[in-house]
C-alpha cells in the first residue's frame, strides 16, 4: 500500500456535505476516537515526552471537502469557525481508520500532541483523508482570574458529587474541595508563566514540579496534584476536557484531595492564547 502525506497550512478546503455513508462516518468517528485515545496517554514524539492531553472536540465546521478551492481561512470563516490556529493533514492510501491512525502516529505525532489544538474534523473519500485540527479565537468574556478560579472550583465540586469512571478507574462521589488562596496564587503564577513564555508542561522552566511550586508559594501540604489546560476559553470547556481525560479526571475525582486553587492567564502572542492551572492539595 502506498501512503502519501502532507501537512497543509491554509490550504484549499471547503465544507463537506453532511451526507456521507454510515460506514464512512463510522471510520471517521473511529479515527477521532483513536486520536483522542492517543492524546490521553503520555507519548514519546520526536525525541520528546508529551503530557496526557484532554480530547479534541469533534466540530462539524472542520469537516472539509477534499477537492475544494479557495483556501482554508476563507472556508472556515464561511463555516462560522473564527480560527486563530489551524493545521490540516492529508493522507492518501489508508484503507480504514486504523491504518490512518498508524500513518498519523508515524509522521504527524507532533501535530496530534500539540496542546494548542482543541477541535478536530475528519473527512474521507475512499482512501483519501483530511484531518483538520484547530483552535478558535478566544470569544468568551472572562472575569478576573480569582473569579474564574472560583467558578472552576464550583464546577469541579459539582463533578465530584457524582460517581464517575475515569478510564479504567471507578470513583465514588466524594466531598467538596475548599478554596485555598495559597494554591490559587501558585496556580496564577504558573498559568502566567506558561502564557508569557509559551510552553505547556508540568515541569517549569527551572525544572520545578507542582509540589515545588506549591511549597515555594508557602503551601506545606502532604500531597499535591495538578491539572493544566490550554486553548479553552471557558470553565465548562476546561472541566469537560478534564473529565474526558482519564488522568485529569482521576485527579479531579480523587478523595485524597481536600483543597484547590485555580487560575487562568492570557497572552495573545502565545500558541494557545489562554492557559489554566488547577492545584489540588491535601493539608
């Protein structure tokens, strides 16, 4: 089988008609599921270790025709998707979603594992595939970081009231987390650091990990956990992404944690635009 690859930036695409056969839709759905399963685990890509990432959201506006003219940016604008970052991958040859995923892992792992992307659309015609990953312009009007951090706490506490399956781990409903101002300060400083210096990792630029940052802020807890997110412009999107990611979900549901501090920071010059940090603690 011959498989050809190309990464397209602002290439000629247009909206696909939503009339694909059930079998094709199934293959496309399977590919999105495979991409998200891949992102949910720590991976080695291009000699670098990647973090587990929340899943990409399927967006019909990114399901684009394979043979259109006019350019990607105008097509997405006409579709009502005001993108700020986009990348399209074309594959020629894979006979099904499994073969397409193998090709993506081998040649495009850096695109699949880029935390700035939050949405995905897949189109297919026989053995021709197009996978579009994108992030919209920030559109939500957010309050200050303390207020949004408190909203994040409330959303997490609502999630903790229900039993939940996080990957292979089952969690019972558990108690609410209390707001901790020291953890919140550490979370804000770290969100700002990621935004201003355009990186996304639990290890900071000085090699410190979440427990180190909490201790430096003055929090002397027994246990520290951290969830981070990028590209999402609302608390709901952040929490939905974490709940759909086994590792993030497990942190969020862990009965061992008693306190939380959370914050976001924005820098329009960064890849993802907006970065979130939630620090879980056990005093």
